[in-house]
C-alpha cells in the first residue's frame, strides 16, 4: 500500500472535494480510499508514506492529442524560406522531419517528451505518430518507450497517401496489427486507435479501406480535421464535400473517434459531430503557433459535442495548455466572461471521459476504484480554496513544473522532483546526438 498524505487533496470528479490535511490511499493500481491523513495512517500503519508537506494532491493530467515524434524539431534552425501558410509548415518541416526518422529516432523522440510528461504531471497521453520510412513496428516501439517511462498512452499511425501506396498500405497494416495486439492482450497502460493524417492527403480508395479495416476491428479513428483552411479547400475542390461531411460519408465519425482541431468547420458539420457522438480535441497553442485560426469550442460545447484539450506536441504541460485556451477563447469572442467553465470541463471533465473510453476504468478523479494516477503539486493556496473555486486556483496558481511527485498506475515515477529508475541525463544525451544527425541531413 501507498499513502500520499499531509496535503490538500483535490479529488475532482463527482465528489469534487477539497480535503485539508488529506490523504490518498493506493493499493496496487487503484485508489483504495480518500480521507484525512491522520485517520488513514491510524487504520493503515503499514502503508508506505509520501509526505506532501501541505501541498496540493490531485489527479494526474491527460493530453488527448499529442505528437511525440515532433521532439527533434525543438531548436532546429530551418534553412528553408519562412512559411506563408499551414501547407508550407507541413511541407517545409513536418513532412521532411518524419521521413528522416529511424526506429531508434522514434524510440528516443518518445522517451524525452514522456519524461517531460512525468515532470509536468501528465500521466496519460493519446499520441498520433508518423515515420513514413519506418512504419512497421513503430507503434510497438512507442509503446515500449511509454512502458519504460511509465506513462499511460494510446497510439496510432497516421495513414496518408502523400508518400505513395506502399507506405499507405504499411500504415493500414501497422494500425491493424497494433490494435489487434492490444485487443489480444489488454493492458490498462496501452491502447490503440486507427490513425489517419487528414482529408487532404487521403484518397477515396485509401479512406474506404481504412474505414472497412477499422470497422472490422471495432476501432475508433484519430484524425486531423480541418486544421488549416487548405484541408477544406482541397476537400471541396476534389470531393465536393466539406471535411466532416467527407468523413461522415466514409464512416469515420463515431463515439470512438477523436477529431483533432476542427478549426474550419461550419454549423452543419457541428451537427454531424454531435449526431455521431464524435469527440473533438482542441489544441490552442499549436493552432495559434501555426496561425490556422480558432476552433469554435464554445459553440461545439453549447451544442453538446464532447471537446477535450490537447497540445499537438507543442508542450507536455496541460496546465499551460489550459491557461492558453482560457485567454484564446476570451480573445476570439472579445468577451472576458467566457471560458471560465468551459476550459475546466474540457481538461478535468471531458479528457477523463475520453481516456476512460480508451483504457476503461475511472480517470481524472481521486475516488475509490479510480486509477491511481496522482500528482503532488508545489502549491499552497494564499487564498481560501474550496469545491467552488478550485479551477481558479489551478488556472492562476499552478503550472506543470510545480509538480513534485508523479504516480502512474500506482507506481511512483517521480518523487520530490527526482525521477525514479529513469536516467534522464543518458537518454537526453543520446537524443541530442540523434537529433543533430537528422538536422545535418535536413
């Protein structure tokens, strides 16, 4: 047994309690009890004790759209001309970088951001991968990295026709093989989705094959939807449909599907997303950095669409993503009164539901039977904190690098800012060597 106590417990979830001098009792992979530290210590004196020293104890964060492979772009000095639009960014950076990746690159480009996840309190991610010249086996390599670092993760490979039919077929096989492996040997730490890049790089033939394969497997999709206006223009020109309409035609939409971005969608497409119970994930920092526009999050939520929060690989820190989303929606609406309730719903309500659908079990709350994904944050409130105002405390008082202790699936992965059984220095040293080699080729 493990007892994390002597802190302010923020349970979130249905009970939504703030417990001063509280504790979280963990047995194996699940939360066993929540209560006061004194009571839990008295009843379970044999439990290993982690002292939070009066700081915040809360559930781990969840990132519902991530790109681990983007790691090696950090700090890269591009010699190409400055991008004028989103397609230039894709062609000038990402579609060059992903072709350079070897299997070792895939592995190390995953290890380093996964370590950052541990250090910033992100205990679960939903990743979207691409490495066109090393497709087969790439998802199991990513899963190996996640298992070694100890982050709960779902993976998919982005099928695309941009690199030719052979690679597209390998992408379909890689998704199918990984999903079948997950189904054959269920693991609450690993899950699979069927990845698609975007409408503008998918032919009707490939899209139909992907839809048929995913249907056979009973799997949902993870796909970029109308991220840039180029995606919409291509779809209208070549298919006579808008992006969501095309995906609806081919059976991509549904309650198991994650539609990332959805920046350039109209009211009719929102209705299709709602009617199909498709889940949308917004990535505010990435959308702003790529200058693609603002997802109509407020309208989607008002219509009853489940909208989660991701980072698109821009950061591993979900507290940071929430801060940006709060101000972005206010700025876009020119209304300072919006996004106070919506952003907490996305991060602390909808993300846990998306994770639960993927992995099973209870996420995003500290309650009996929930997964033991727990973080201790170096935050002692300077003003009263209760069940009615906790979101304001997290928004203005907490960032990921205040996380001191991270527990995932009942295992301590970082204790008082020291990683457990993870050699960060050696991993990052090799990562730098591999990144430099890719930069030299580019």
